[in-house]
C-alpha cells in the first residue's frame, strides 16, 4: 500500500509540476511566492467569488472558450494577430495572461496596480488597421469592454459547469462585480456588475462580431495545432472539445465549428469534467487538500 501511495503521490507531483510550468513559466515559483506570501492589502478578500473562480481548474476550459469568443470581434482579432505573437510564442502569452490574473486576483493591491499599469502601457502602443482598413487601438474602452465581457462570461460559464464549488446566484453576480474592479482599472467604462448586465453587454456587441480569416486561423491553431507533445494531445483534445461545446450557439457558426449533439450532450461534458477534476487533483498539493 505504501508503494502504491508513493507512486500515486509521485505521479501527482510530476503532473502538477508540468502543468504549473506550462501555465506559469520559468518565473512561476518566484511569482507564486510573491503573489501569495507578500503581506499587504488585497483588492479582493479571501471570501470573494473571484478567488473561487480564478483558483479553480475550470479556468483551463474557460480560457480556451474566452480566446475563441474574443476572436469574433474583428478589431480585437486584428490587434492580437498583429501584435501578440501568439503563434510564435503561445506559451509565453499564456504565462503572461495567467500571471496577470493571479496578481490581480490574489496579489497585493500595490502589485495588482503595477500589473494593470504595465498592461495599459502596452495597450497604448497597440494600434493599426484591419485588412479592410478599419482602425483599431487596444486602449479603446469599447474594445476593452468586449474583451472583458467575453472573458468574464467564459470563466464564469466554465466554473458553473466544471468548477469544484459552483456559485449561487448572488455569487455569480459577485464574481461579475469583482471582475469589474479589474476592468475599470484597465480602462473599461462602466463594466457589467451582475450576470444580467453581463448578458446585456454581450448581446450589445453581437452586431459588431464576425469571423475574419484571422479568427478562423486562430481557431485552427488553438484547436488543432497546439505546441504540445503527442502524449498530451488527447487530454488537450478533451479540453478544446469541452470549450467549443460551451460556446454560445451564435459563436460557433461563424468560426465553422460543427455541432455533434450526441457527443456534446453526454460524452464531452463527462470527459471534460473528469479531466478538470484530474487537473485540479494534480495541481492541489496534498497538504492543501487536508487543510480544506
């Protein structure tokens, strides 16, 4: 029994370390220590819904869903395609995004503000035109509003479906209100503060959305050409299938993502839930499990 427990513990440690390395990057351990161990005031207290959502493995599904949904705004997609380098350095982009989310959710107020100031400085420099000649500027509050709404909706949707502790109605509204704090700091004007307001904001952007060739190219890269070893592809395929199944129906057609009702109604949710549970198990040290 001791040998079996030791083997399981070793597997858990190796898998957790590999996942953390992919998501957090080489500076992950140092960033984690700074974010969680530095004393000081935080933007969000330990009981806030944003901590529940952003600390759960369902974020793996929500993050993929957010990328696909955000790509439907042609101005946002043009900015990403021209300036983010997501195809050349997808892991670097993921690591920067995950660190930003961790800092603003769990870090000190001072560290969170520094992270926001850094992102705003980058946004000020990102401007250009789409292939159709439409001007874009990453600091545009309206464009930031779309990115924020799509991200918030995706993280919350994934958490409610696959999170370890889904929120009640008040908790969902609280999560949207928490994310509004970060959105305002980034330059979003009057972000939604309840789930109903979030739905209204998303609906207000529908007329601006379309799948450009850049958006479809990004979807193909995300879904079918990830820079992963072959051994990791099946698990990643479950994640992407789960994320696609969770997209609103109106977002799938433009990206040419077909729907398979039987698979998506039964098989995909079960497989997605099992995978998210495994990721959560791997990334939660046994000591933290015992504490809970």
